[in-house]
């Protein structure tokens, strides 16, 4: 009897995000495929950081420095600067109270870097400097004697390989060296360009500039000494969202959702997000609404991490099924895969990450024993939430909290006109906890009227009511919770009566308003037994294709899926 096995014989996973039939994953959520090669785990839960006082806003930059005379982490959050008491990035952030601290940082113009032991903070029209515990609020405009910066434009800061400080200012790049020698307009681009971000390798600079006139954006290469840039390269879109250097090589994400790499002669696509090619649901890339912040890419543990909001034009209904918000990782063999969601309820067992981020922030590497990285975002607490809540987040390295995640396979086509899909064999490591679960789902046809998403209300932990249309929703269908209690996990419908839905398994502490997506997945089996390493599940369903959704529920290290094998039997021979 023929068989199909996931992963492939090389124990490799991939997610090309190009169509229904390519790769190992068609969709992913909260997955760790790196800790154990060839095996799938849940990623650790992202934990909400703490701070003194009210929620400060979305974090847009993180820097570790001893500029205050104390080695600590700093964050640009909202309009102000916040800091920890020491080098622990998971500690409480408190508002900086040093005299002269900036209080007018802007979403567009702000940025942070450390330069020669000082903290440099770009504001809308000026730059402040903290050195030896003393703020100089007008360091750029008065002390350095420079003209004020252009308002409402990005002021990306970069410390270069030759210890230059570079300042983006519209179409211009200003520089200052350690001897206070300043060069205004050191690099000047054409007026159609606006510099978004500057990056430095060990020998050159990369200037990422969007095009204000909807012509092609470009990256400019500069050796740090020439009178102007040395080369420039197009990026196949008018806007660049962010970029990062990995192994001295430039990677950027453009407004079309392409991850592009510099290959020596230009920028070449190496991966795409699921939004790529979707003309009605493109990425957002304006100053006020962006899918990736300019500081939203970082190299962590040797892999590119990208914090992205998949929310299109701030409209819940335009969410793409296989494009959840959160932190995605890139590997040249794997493509782009979702790894971390952002939970809205800290320290609980009923929230595993919202599918929708309203405002993405920065991401910055720390160390493995300090939370791996710092990041931040603003998320919805409930549907219709006009403001949401913003926070610092870090990875729960203690593995103390349960999480939920899943992957969806591409459609597996029959080699015949029709195939009898017989059964699956799931191999896995013995469960650590009695609450660990692996849920196997499948479909052999697609309901063209689904997915559909709507607001619903818990009346108890297994019952919801909705004012949305349930015409195309059937008993047995899946309900995926995107916002609110239960977010990040799924259940199946046991019954429908008018506007009331009963689900098969309770949502712990299920209450209030949720935003949910309905899809036609059939639950095949739930694996919950400890002390076993494999389980067979009978399908006996004919079809031209089959697709699987496999959900894991547990902790970072358990459950751990080794393989999914599908047994098939040719059913009908095609006419020749």
C-alpha cells in the first residue's frame, strides 16, 4: 500500500507560501522546528513584560547601554524612554526620570542607538544624547550646531564599521565622527527617495530608501569614504519595510511581501509571505500603518526573525487564513515559517496568541538565558477594541506555560483519478504531561463559502452566540479563536441552534467577546495517551486530494511530533 510521509526523507520542513501544493507546510502557527531536527515542537509562549504605571505604548527600539552609569536595557516606547534596573531584559521597565529625558519621541521620526558609550535618541526634529548619566536634550541642534531635522520623516540612526554615526533625514544622510566632526548631507539622494533605515556591515553601509512617487524603491551601497553612494539596486516595489544583515549579506522585505537578498549583482527574491501576489490584501507600508516596523527584523540564533502584522488596512475581515501575525523566521531551506504569537493574557492557560496585531514594534536579540529576544506590539484585547493594549514581550525560556500551535499541509494530490485515503500513522515522543494533545484533522474538499469570520460571545465555557451568519457553517466544522479568550487554539462545533453554537471541548475561563474563524476541517483523532509513541487513525475517505491540519497542545518540549504517514489505496484508474 503506497504511503506519503511528512517530513520528507531528509527530515526537512519547508513553507514556500506559493500555492496550495508546494512544501511541507501550507500554514504554520507557534511552531519550533529547530530545537530537534526533523521534529515539530511548540514554540515557548511569548510572555508580557512588566512596567511601572500605565501601559506605555508600542516599543519601537531596544538598546542595552551603560550610558546612565548603570548597565541596563532601554526601550523607546510611545513618546518616551523606559529602562530596566539592570541587564535583565525581562525585568520591570520604568519610565526614565533623568532630567532632560526625551518626552516627544514620534512613531515616524524616533530611533535609538548606543555610540561610544552614549545613548543617542532621535526625535522628530532633534537628537538627544545621554552620557555619564546626563541628558543633553538639544545635542544635535545646539551642541553640535546642526540644523534641525526634517519633521515627519524617519530619522534612522546607525553606528558604522568606522565608528561614524549616521543620521537619516529625508533624502539625506548626515554623519558625525568621534571627534565631533560633522558632515551634513554627506549623502544626498534624488528627491523622490526617503531613507527608511541604514545598516552597517564590517566594510560598507546599506541605505534603504523608499520611493515617494510610487516608482521603484532602492538600496544604496556606500563604502563610507566616497563622496556619494557607490551603487544602487532596485527592490521591485516602491516601498521597503525593513532590513537586516546576516553574515554580512543584506536582506530586506519590500511592500509586496517579498524577502529579498543581495546576491552580488542585485536584490533577488528568496522567500515570500502569504500575502505576496494578493492584490486585494497587500502589506501596509505607510508611516502611520505599516506591516513591519523599520526595527522589526533581527538575526537571532543564526536565523532572521521578522515581526509582522498581517492585519490589512486595520480591517479584521481582510485577515488571510494562512497569514497570522507574529514573529516569523527565515531559513534558506525552510522559507518563512510562523514561530511566535502574542498572547493578550499574561500567565494564563487559555490564551496562546492573537492572530492579529494592530501595530508591530521592534525586535532585538538578547541572550538565551535572558528571554532570547525583546519585542513589542499593540494587539486587540477583544473585537471592536479601538485602542488595544501595547506591551514589551519576551520568550518564556522556563517553559512553564502551555502553548498551542499547528501546521497545515499542502493539498496532497492523488496519482489516480481518485484515491481512497486509508489511514494515518502519527509518530511522536512519549507525552510528558497527561494534558498533552495532538489533534489530527483533514479535508478532501473545500467549502467555497468558508472561511468566514465573525464576532461571538461566550455564554458559558462551551457555548457561544453570534449575530453573524451561520448559513455556511456546519456541525463538525472547526472554530479557530483569533481574538479574546481561547485565542490561538481551535475547537469543533458539536451543535448549532439558530445563533447558538456549542463546542466539543470547553475553553478554560471562556467568557466575553471573541473574534473567531470557521473552516471545514473534520476532526480525525485526538491523541492523548501517555506511554505510547505512535497511533493509527482510520480515514477511509475517497477523494482527488487530501489536506491535513495537525494541532499540538502542551509545552515547548512536549508533545514532539516525529512524522505523519498517510496510507493510500488507488481507487479509480484514469481513462487513457
